[in-house]
């Protein structure tokens, strides 16, 4: 079925990789592959600067954002070791961390350049780290709990249903002078999460406690028939597809119904693409490789990204590892189609907007950022940008692995993201645009994609 193919993890690489077959199929960007080696050199320099050895690189996941700068780092470790959690077993601790991570990832769409989360000592953080710490504070005071006084550190469906734009604005310190992009979109994601938790009991219902929580997915994962028995060293091997099924089948109802649909099924982060139409209808159509066969047959011209779903999958792996779980088939995962990785390729000259696309973007530019083209998130230029970003991430990942003489298993793409492209994208943006530190292309976000 075409909808199941396009919702699969493999569909991301299958659709996006086709953008590198022939630049003539691109409608919005010129491609300069000779500049990729500059990106690789920048990534390698960061790895050498920041890590004693590449083996020390952690996963690119939400956990990193909680371990941010002052006033106190290692916040998740502090929760795990706290007196409040001393009486619960390891599985419940992991459930609580997953509770937090799921809501925090759903709140992680771009905040906009003006929003900051302020601590009592005056320290302030914006963007992903600020969003993470705002969600952590809300979690710690019981903002997502059905029993905030007696059992605050959890996420319950009944509490999510009561979240309003006003309560989110209060928790995130939103004001006229501290605006947050997409407040209503973020709120809608959380309230839809409540409905999804109750509609998917096989993933999220704990019969013993009679509660509906994101963290209850722990029990589903451990009971799945695809999970191997413990290895000789006590590890539990879980195919990444098991976790993907939870995220895509269990949480798909979160995404807005206005997203791309096929046969009445919402596909999530999948978007129409003129480049894909050109690719499928070109004289080289036979060389398009593994584009989902059903999409070819029905002429469904789309690119699949599943950015937030992959970000959530990456982010859930670390807390699950606290139960001695290791994941197999990690090669199916891809780079993330978001503005830090994508902005890096624009800033370093790999991608350049074509004149017509640039003119369209400049017509929507904000007065405060008059030199930054601006597009709706569904604009064909953004879809093409995101597709090229994923394809180029594969290319950079392989070159970095080769340079470091490491295999894909030793240095998976999720570590190249963390040590290199995402961090380099941020640092280059800060150097080129020191005031806003934002990306070279502005996105009109609804709070549910980036």
C-alpha cells in the first residue's frame, strides 16, 4: 500500500537520494558538489576540537539539549539520581525520562529568533536548548501530570487534555517582548498526543496502573516478538524498526490532518515536490533507484522526511539504553531535514537558491531580516531544500567515516549529526549572522515541523 511505503523509515532515503541524480531536475536550487569537501573538513575540525577520540561522540538526541550550559548541566542524570526517584525501579525511571522526552521533542519546532527562556539568575537560552529546559521545568512542577502534587514527574493523557495556549505561554515565559513561534501549533500537538495515547493502548496503556503515558512504550518494546533474547553480555538487541513502529503507528495521529494524504491516510512529514515530478518523468527515470514502487506507479510526486519522528526515535534510544537495550539496523536512519543541517549547505556554498526562488523568498522577507529569503514551510523551495539536505548528509557522513577510517557501525550518521553538521551549521550561522544567529533561509513555521 502506497501510504505504508511512504510512512516507512526507508522512504526517507528512497525519495530524497534521487535529488542528487541530476541537477537539471532541481527547480529551486543550484548544486555545487565540489563544496562538499569543505563541509567535511569543517566537520572533521570540530570532531578534533571537541572530542579526545571519535568514539566519545554521543548520539544526536534531545538528551544533549538538557545538558546545556549554566546554571546546571547534566540535568537528566540529576533527575535519575534524585531522592524523589530513589524509590522507583529502573524501568519506571526510563518511563519517566521517555515521558519527558516525547513532550519535549514535540515542543522542539523552531522557536524563532526572539524567544528566550530565562532562569532566576538572569541566564537565558533560546532555540532548542531553551525549549528543552522550558519543557523540563514544566515537567518538574507537574505540568503534564494527573497528580502534580503527589507524583509530578510524569506525563498523563488526562493532564495533556487540559493544556491551553495560555498555560503553554506561561510555562514558556511568552510575552509581547518574548514571542514564541507556533504557540497554538505546539499546544495542538500536546492535546492530540493525549488523544493518541488513549487511542493506541497496545503502545501506551499500562494495565497494572491503568494509565496512558508515552513512557509505557517501554513495555511494548520489550515484549515485541522481534526483540532478541539477551546476549552473553546481558544486552537486549532491538531492531530499530520496532521503535519506528511505535513512533509512526502509535503517534501518527498527532500530526495535523492537513498534511499530505494518500487514499485518506495522512502521511505525516511528506510533501509534494516538483523535483520529484521531474525525476519520475525524466528520460533517466529508470535510474531513480529505490523510490517506493507504488509511488512510481501512481505518480505520487512527494518527498518523505519524517523529521520529528526520526528526531524522536533517536532521542528515545538513549533512555532505553539504560535498560541494556542496543539497537540494530541503525543504517536505516537518516540525517534530519531541518534548518541547521540545511543551513550549513547553503552557507558553505553547496546549495544556492535559483534566481526565481530567491526572488519569491525575498518578497516575503521580514523588515528586520531584509536580506534573508522567507518561505512557508510547505513551499516547494523548502521541500527541495530539505530533500537535498538529507541526501547531502549521507554524502558527508560517508566521507567523514572514510577520513576517520571508521565503519558506519563505528560512527553512525547520528553521531556525525551531533559532532559535526548540526553543530557546524549553528557555528557558521553565528559567524555569518551574529545578531540573530539564524539560518540563511527563514521558514514560516506552524510549530509542528522544524
